């Protein structure tokens, strides 16, 4: 069973404050993000011969590098660009100009947005998935190193859902999700598996401190029996986690 492995980039300072991506700036990983990215390596080792595509953003390329992946840049894997004012955050609730609407509302026409509206991003995600299906048909896995919102839309579209359904798919930074065709149906095999969940955050936002339990490596198994929450990217589904960009 060949799979599409989706890797969200590791933490940036913007993720800590839930700041929207404007489409212009490209924040670097924080020190904690660098550690998160390095922890991905053992879990992605089985996919180093896969077709690996990466967003052109610095935070995504650095995540791929620290995870031990040799990736080709795929411009269509860039994050959804809202082109909002600097400092606009998720908690503002899109009350500030030029937004003033729910960006996940697929009924909005493209002209209603300062940047990309949901239908435009969905069309881009569909093109990425068409390319991935071609690679799967040739007998190879695909790894996509990209961004939170874009992964949420990719997943919704793979499952045949409206792109707006991605609003309900929260995931952490430096997380792994897995898509495949299972029992002849497009399926979600794993979601929000985060190796960094095996480290403890500090009390006041400093570097992450490792705990004594080592992270479990990703296991390539065919799904057939339930896996525990947060167990491994081969089958564990952990839907908790922060929203971010």
C-alpha cells in the first residue's frame, strides 16, 4: 500500500501566537522548532526513497533538511496566503480589515479576498493530489512537507469532502499524517502524529526538554487493528493540537 505522507513544518514564532500567514513574510524555525524537526527523522526514515516535495518556504525547507529528507521544491505546496495586515492572529476572528469574513467559507467568491480564497486554494490542492496519485500509480510513496492549513485542505479533498471541512482538522507543528487508498476508498490512515509529544515543554517558553522515554519510530504496517492515541504515525490518530499556519 503506497501512501501520501504529509509533514507539517516545525514551530515558528508565529505559531506560538497563532498569527496568520500573510503570503509575504517567511519566519524561521524557533529553537524548539529545530528540535521538533530533528525528532521527525527516525519516523520518516522509511520514506527517504519516496518522492519528496516541499513548500518553497524557509520553515518547510529547514524542516525537511533537519528530518533527513532530500526534497524538491514544489511551489504549489506553499501555504494559503491571506495577505492580511502584519500581526493579524487567529484570535482576532477575522474582525479586522481587509478580512472581516470566515476564510473557511467556500461560498465567498475569489474577489472577496485580499489573497487566496478557499476555492482557489482547493484547486491548488487538487492539482497537488493529482500529481501525488500519479506517483502512487508508479509504485512510489509521496512525502509532502508543507503547512497547516494546506494539509487540512489536502486531507479534506483526498477524502472527497469540501475544502471547508479542513477547518475541523486541527494539527500540531512537526506532525505527520498519512493518506492512502484502503479497501478501494480514499482513506485517512494517520493524523497529527507528533514525535515532539515525547518531550516536555518548559514552564515559560524556553527550549524543549527531552524526557527519558525515546520517541517511537514510524512503523510501516497495513491498518487492520486499532492503534492507541499518539502511538505511531503508522496508525495512531491524535486529533488534539493547536491551530496554526
